[in-house]
């Protein structure tokens, strides 16, 4: 094993392993260091992949239990939670092994251990057995991702008071689940356990769900989830949680603006108030790497820190904490190190909430365009008027496209509905090429498909939607 590399990547998640793989493809030697022991980071191990596995399984369970009869299919449905969890674990295992295979294929050495930067170009790795290995390199890429944001006054034990990690590994369906935070993680995991039989209450400090997405779509999303049985307490904060004798929790809440306290009884509380950059114990302060007030590593447009030869990508630097954003930054960073023109277009990074229906967005929201004084046009199309949505009994939601009032260039899109995460890809590609809404409107789409709703929304920008 060599101890000198062209580049060392700290972190084996989507940012880290993609950086190492791309470096190898470009002919550079690299090592990818991760302390977990299973490569793939939070995303593959305890985040994106296991959550989507449970979302898919729970959706099929609910569909078989509630909707099959409408299609003339008679079934007797029972939940086998251990089997559902085993399938989730199987998927995770297959994908993490796939990452290790790709690292090996591109001749990047996968090293398990805790990494610490001791100086520019020098990294110390401590293995689980305490042995130290000292590595040298020309470039260091920090891709350490993020961690669960703590809730003041509440201790997470991953049994009754859980983070997303514990919520993905519950051994039984809670009778009452309290979700703290109405963001992506809280609503996705709340959906899993709601479908499997839990009563779900969501407490959110702000006055709306999924802060940051288009306001109209956010309101529609809350209405749909309420119809599914979610209970929301908005503009509310959690001030404490007490374990009851014999099990259960008493959670104290009060209005965000201040006021009388009240108590919510539950079996399990999920803390999902966001994530924070993971930058601890890396030696960053000692070598002088600058960080912002939120603990994120400060970089320039080429992912360089203020210390020569040290870079950062993904959740540990500014921007949305999304696996695909980290992947794109990792590739761009590796290409820049290799002397190529790596680049990420931050105006066209999509975001998806994998509930049912899904919510997907890209570009600017209507609120952002108004605040910036941009003159725009809106095209909308409801899934109630889409033939395919009627066939699959998934008519909740709409497609909303925003375009420049003068040039017709697409500025943003929000979709709430079936397969929204896949449907948004067409708009992302169109925006990447600087397309107009008319470009989508005049592109032939197969019939009957959900994609026709995207086309119809684009047609609606100029007012020629063909709606029943």
C-alpha cells in the first residue's frame, strides 16, 4: 500500500466516493477515507437509500391494503416489519458493496479509519485498533457531509427519542409518533410510519411545512397530508420531553411566539429539525481552514479553502444538503484538480420530497421571483385532468412552471404529484440548456403519460392548455 497520493479524500459518502472515482478516471492516484467501515456515507447507510426503501415498501403496503379493492383485486394484507427491514438492509448492503467495487476499479484505496489533517498535504488516519497511518498528498478534498441537528433540551437515545437513524430501525410500529420538524426528513419518515399504522403529529416552529419551496405547492402539500391523516401544529416549538414510567413520552410544546405550554403524549418522538455540517475532529482549526458561523467550510467557486491544497465539497460547505449536489461538486472539484473545466450550475439543482404524492422543485419559486422584482408568467396543470393520473388513481397535485415574461426562459418549476421526482428531470434538462416554456410545449410527449402534465403546464404559460 502506498502512503503518497495525488489526492486524499476524507469522507466516503456521495461527495467523497464520487471525487475519488473521478480522480481515478482522470489518471490520478487517490485514497478515500471513511470512519464508518461501510462506504456510501449517510446517504447509502442511514439516509437516502434506506428511507426510500421503506417509503417504497410502506407505499406498496398501503396500496395493497386500501386501493387494490378499487381495481378489483381482493387481498388479505398483513405487515411483516422484520421482513420489510431486512429488504431495506439488503438494498443498503448491495449498494455499499457497489461503491467499494467502483473505488477498487478506479484504483482508489478505500481506507477505514478516522482522518485528521495534520498539515497541508498530510493526513493522519487512526484505525479501529488504534494504529496510526500517516499519508501525504498534493491535494486534500474534505467531503465529510453532515450530522443530525440537535434539539436543545432533548437527548436522542435512538429508541424513544430518535433521529432519522433511529426512525429507520424501529422494531415495532409506534402507536403515536411525534415528528419535530415539517421538512423533508420529518415528512418522509412520518409518511412511512403513518402508512404502517401510526398516528402522526408534526410540530413545526415555522408557520408552514417544507419551508423554502413554492408557497402554493407547500399549502397544497399540507392539505394532502392532512387528508391522509397527518396532524400539524405549526408555529409551535418543543421545549422538553419526559419519559413516562412504563413507556411513552410527555412532550412539552408552546407557541413559537411564546404563550401557554401544553403536553403531547406519544410513544416515539422523531427529531428532524435539519442537519449541520460535520467538521469536528478533522484538524481544520489547527491548519487554519476558515469556517463560517454555521460551522461550514468556506470555499471559493473552485471549492478551494483558504489553505492551499485543501478543498471541500458537499454538505460540509455552503448550499443545499443534497446527495446529488455533493456528487456534482465532487466531480467538478476532481476535474479542476486535474486541470479540466469542472463546473456546477447551481440554478438547476432539483430537490425532491419522496412522500406520496412526491414534491419536486427546481430553480426559483414564485415568492423568490416576486422578491427579486422579476416579471414572470405562470403555467399550471392539475393531475386531475391527466389521463394517466386518473388510470393509476393518483390525481392529487399539479405542475407549475414559471417563465420570464419577456424571453419565456424557464425560471423555475414545482411539481406535486405522482412520480414528481422523475417528471422534474425534463424541466431540469430544459433549464440547463436555457430552454423556453414553448420548447417544452411544442415537444411531442407520449400519451397517456404523466409527462403530459409537464407539457400542459408549459402550454399554460401562454394560455393554450388543453384541459378537460
